[in-house]
C-alpha cells in the first residue's frame, strides 16, 4: 500500500511509526543505490517547483538534487523580489499558478500555517519546507534517518534539544517523530526560548519523558544525542532581546572534553556561533553527514508521493 501517494507533507504529527520506518527504509535503499549509480529515474517527466519566501541553502538544493537524481525536473521562483510576489500577489494565487506548471510544490514561507493554506488551495501535493516558527517535517525525517544511522536504532533514545526551542521549527517537527519512538527528551533553552507549552503538554500526554532545563552539561551527560539549534534571529520582534540571548549555549572542544562519554552531535544548520568549528573534527560531530542524508530522505519522500515506492 503506497502510504504517501498523492499526500501533502505538512506536519511532523501526520506520520505513524510505520510511515517513518517505511520512509527511512526507502531512503536507505536509495542511499545504497546511489553508491552504484548517479540516478534512479523513477520520476521521469515529473516537475518539482520550489517556492522559497525565506532563505535556504540545504533544503532547497537537496530537494533539487533529489528530484534530479530521480530523473525529474525542477522549476523555481528565484527570489521573491524577482517574482510577482513583489507585485503583491497572494500566496494562494501564486500556488494556483505554480500548480499549472508543476506536479509537486516545495514551499518555505515565513507564516506559520502557510503550508496548510497552500495545500488547501491546490490539488497537487505541497511539501512544507518550513512555515515560520511552525514545522519543518522533512528536516525532522532526515534527522531521525541520521540518528538511526549514527546510533543504530531509534529505540530508547535519550536526546537533548538545545537552543531556540521557541522559534525553531526543526525541533517542533522533530519531537513529533521522537515521540513515536518513546524517546526521553531534554529541552535545554534560555527561559525566554522554551519549547511552546502546548507542544510540551502534547508530548507528556503521549507518555514521553520530558525534562526542561538550562543545564546543558547535565542534559548532555544524560544523552546519546545533542541536537544544537541556531537562535532564530529573524523571528525576534525585539532585536535587543536576540542580542541578549544569542550565545546562550555554545558547544566547543572544552565542553566535549568535560563530558563523561562520547556524544553524537546534530544541527540542522546553518550554525552561527553555537557550535565552534573546532568541534567539526570530533568523531561524534554528525551535522555534515546529516545534511547529506537530506538528499536520500527527500528522494524517498518524492518517490513515495508519486506512488513509486
Ligand atoms: C533550518 C530552518 O530553516 O528551519 N534550516 C534548515 O532547513 N536546515 C534551521 C535554521 O534555519 O536555523
């Protein structure tokens, strides 16, 4: 039964544990195949449109790489300034337009809920590549794919999510997936950037053990994985607040030396100063492997949306 055929990808909470396992299995098959050949032309003739109303490097380019590795093509709006958005066109009208030219839309937009609004205004699948401080489900899928590869299992994980848990859409989506596997979750943030209460409430309601703390050392020592995030400067109404909070949690060589055991370090990237470059050589630093995994996971999602897996 093709579980994602024709579906939108909007929110981390839309997946069952079985869905996630099927996506990871397909991604892993594609990763193996791509060691032998450059392309798997399952989606010949299909066109993916990228609509990015916010900056992106990895998400956009890995989606573009993914559709092309699958034999499909890609069209993109370029920057918002160079499209009719600059003339005041609404998101819904832009989505209607792009639906005439493409078979699937990947959307990144600053407004929470925009991906659902887009999905409701077109018959073609919409993939949420980040809606404001809302969700970023494809990142969460590549994060769990990476965790599975690095740790060997998704069972009985203990993970610390560190940084901007209020505005960080990657962690909002990731906790939904982690909750399917009953992880123990440490939420490490400054008081002003705590995980939204309704998300914490939802996790606890599912029986997930959640610890909110500002003690990164204690959380890291109890965890197998340290998931660092960037303080989301662009979401602050008051930039002086950002200035006060930036640099709250920094991972460097000295911090790692003081840990009791080796830890796996993830970050959705881009980083600003929350991971010192000296950490890059640490064996558990998995964030560059993590971004590569984005291609395999996005290939899996696209193949499944078109019913080819
Ligand atoms: C993240 C995002 O855009 O939410 N980046 C990404 O997609 N890899 C994280 C961030 O910008 O901090």
